[in-house]
C-alpha cells in the first residue's frame, strides 16, 4: 500500500482519502456491497460455481475497502486533539 497525495493505492485500486466526509464513505460502502447482489443470488440460489469465484473476489475488494477506511479513521484520530475529560 502506498500513499500518493490524496489517494491510497492498494492492489491497483485507488481510494480517495482526503475531502470525503464519512457519509460519502458510507454510501460508497453500501453501493459496493449492492454491486455484489447478483453474484450472491447466483451462487446461493443457483449454486453457480463461477458466481462463487466472483463473490470471493468481491469479498477481497470489500476487505481492502474496509482496511482503507480503518486507516482513514486512524489518521483522522491522530489529527484530533485529545479531550482531557476522556482520560482516566
């Protein structure tokens, strides 16, 4: 994974990291999962082997997307000043 300005590049997929609010990221996540719907149905309802292979590839993309969001959250948490009232 490499960071190039406003983008993280991971496995030839670029993820925008700066200038996107959290709801846009949520919408992207929902849209990504919805694109898997046909292959889910073909695999689980029709037992289509090829759809199962595509489904596994979709899950890898989802995993990379989730990892990228985790990195973004960590980067933003590191930028926020600590709240002294939350310390124990």
